[in-house]
C-alpha cells in the first residue's frame, strides 16, 4: 500500500543533530531525519525513546538545546507553536485541544475566522469554507453546525485535522492518533492520510502499532534512548527487524498465554445495574482466570468496571467477592476487599502527576509501608525501586515527578502501583494502551504470572488480538449488556467482532 515514489528533491522538513536534555535525562542526543513532500513518515521507539520530545521541538513547544529545524531548505526559529504554524507545521496531540461548546466550523476557524464588514465574523463564509474543507476530504457525515462536545473521539480528531488544513498545513504531525480510536475510526483516519499525501502534505506519525505503520507509512525512523537508530523504507523492512531496531534485542512472543488451574470464583456479578450504561450484567471471574471483556468504545465496559470498584456504586443487582455478598460503596471499600482497578485514563484517575515516582508507587500500598502513622521510607524506596525494575520504568530517579515521564512509562507506574497491594481481583482497563512492544510483552507475561499465583483478572481491551491472545474466556459487551461469551477455543476475531457490532459484521460498523 505504501507508495514508493518520494518525489521532491529538497525535503519539506529536516531536523539536524537535535539535542535536548531535561534535568537528569538526555531525551535526544543528536537526532537527524528528513520528511519529503507527500510522504507519511512514522516515528517508532520504545516508551521514553524521545519521540514526543522530538515532535514538540518541531512544533515549537520548546526549543532544542542544539541542532536545527529546516523547512524547505531554510533553517527556522520556532519559539512558540504559532511560529511552527506559520511555516506550515500543524500538530495533533493525543489530548485533543478543541472547544466542546463550539461548533465544528467555529472550532476549525477559531482565531482566523473570515471577516466581513466592520470586522464582524462572516458566519456564512465560515460555514461555506468549512463545507469546502469537508468536501476536499470527501467527508459527508460531519455537520459544520454540530457542537463538537457531542461528537465521537474519531470525529473530534477529524475536526482537528480540518483545523490544521484551514491553516494550510503542509506538514501534519500526529502523536499516537489511534490510541483511543475504534477500528472503524482508524480506517477513516487512514483514508484522510492517503488523501493528504496525494495532495503533497507530509505526515509524521507516531504509533506503537506496527501494523498501522505498514498500512500507512512510506518510511519509518526508529529512535532508541534518544538516538537515531535507522530510517527504513517500509516496503523494505518487516516487524521483526523494526522490533529488533527498537529494543536492540529479540522479543519473546506476544501473548505468552500459560495454562494454569482455574480455582473458585473470586468475583460474581449478578444482574448489576447502574444507570445509564450498566443494564443488568452478570459475570464470574475465577482464581487463576483471565477474562477478557471486549466491546466497542461506549459499550459500557469501563462503566461496569467503575461500578464494581465502587466509583459509581451499583443501583441494583448483586456482587459477591469470594462467595460473600458485598455492597461496595467506595473505591476504599473495594480495595479493602482485595480489588485493584487500573483505569484506562491514567491521567485523570491513575497517576498523581505532581507526585514523585516513589510516592506514586507507595500510594496504593500505604497499608504496607505505613506503621502507626509513620511511613517506612526504606521500605517505600525498596517497593518503588522493585516496581521500577520489574516494569523497566525509564526514569532518571525515584524522585522524578511522575507527570514528566513519557506516556508509556506513566502507564507502567499505574500498573505497578496497584500490584504492590497484592490484590485478589485485578481489573485492568486498556492495560497496554500507549505501551511499546517490549513493555507490552512484559505486561502480558506478568499477567500470566499473576494468574498463575491465583489472581483473578478481568481485562478490558479494545485490541482484539490482545483479548483473544490473553483470555481464558472472552465476554462481549454491547450497549450495557453482555451479549456473547466464548471459550478460549471458540473465540475468533470474526465471532467476537460480529458480537461487538451487533451481528452486522465488521465492515458495516459506524
Ligand atoms: N518536561 C519534561 N521534563 C523532564 N523529563 C522529560 C520531560 N519531557 C520528557 N521527558 C523525558 O524525556 C524522555 C523522552 O520522553 P518522550 O516523551 O519524548 O518519550 P516518547 O518516545 O514519546 O515515549 P512514549 O512512547 O512513552 O510516549 C523520557 O525519559 C521522559 O521522561
Ligand atoms: Mg510520547
């Protein structure tokens, strides 16, 4: 699929010998690479390799310590994001920066709306221009007058892309754009990327998903520990080589499922109700068992997890923990009962960003490190140190502020801190989102080990291969209900996919 012709002689964008350090970390040590007109160029690397730092420099978020950014053969000084925009660089971050109460058209033309007489915003012209932009990408299902807050994540992302195009961006940068997208939205995004390429726009694309790189990119640049390792044509490489370049070693197989004896039920849920999304759910998870919960975004999986964990206590139905009926009204109570919950949104719920790595690790295990009001610092440091080692968290020290770590390393801390508590039931919501292949294999291996020790695991994941690869049993949720159950042997991509969509088959999903 990747087009082999990269025409123009002068690259639209080059970076030369970029260096950047943060206190205690050398994030980039002399990185160079080029992007050609009409090319999709992927950036690949382990968590903390320096990908986001590199694109923040190109986007004018902060300056490099050394090195140059060159656009159309001329060195540019990017002091702030506006400078980057002026030379045609637009960046779409994972946290979309839109105004939810404004319309699609208003968001696209925020700050540069067409003006009529007396400098007033010309609403008609704005709507017309929005329609032109939509038409140019053959998007027919997005209404310029819709309020953005009412749109799906995938559609909001399209609005951001349109906004970038309204600024005549010639270089579009996307940092893990598909992390929170459904498969359907990913396909629509790729359609747009192909159209942009055909128009000569250069796209820089960060992703941990190798299959996406093979689907959309022309070339891929691999970073390791802040250094440039290789730039390859996608048509001339394969996943094995890319992984090897990324981690500098071979990775054991993904999804190393080990079969362990299944024990007594740890969690039994019956007819659980919590409006508006949980509409009568029954399920059981046994000791040693990994139960995968598949479903589309919005099917109610995370809401179910939050109800079991007492964030949004149940309004009806029954929960039993190890055979005993319980009434969970708060997360604190859930923890006391031996439940751990790793939420999907590590930013809002999982990680205390201003606290240090050490404090974050000990927070969930306070019962173990605090005695009579005193915290055992030595034990705390040991716990955190072990956690950092076990999950290969890339941090300059235990005293690093957790919010400054790279995205994937933050996720590893969230996981690690919950396991420090030795729970009986572990609920994982998208445990490997944003995690690089090496760390992902680690986390999967760890899940297997924990199950072997008798832990019951309920795993929510939007990645079907992960669900199918890791689970003893697969449940499919749709519109607040469990609509299908498969044994490990029965569970196939087609069967689970069809149940997720409501039996219409994957292709027709909207
Ligand atoms: N503002 C900051 N202050 C201190 N350290 C930082 C800051 N931003 C990034 N770092 C560090 O720089 C290194 C590179 O981080 P970066 O976010 O670029 O990684 P990444 O390749 O995007 O990783 P991921 O795949 O996890 O998103 C990491 O060690 C990170 O902790
Ligand atoms: Mg990043």
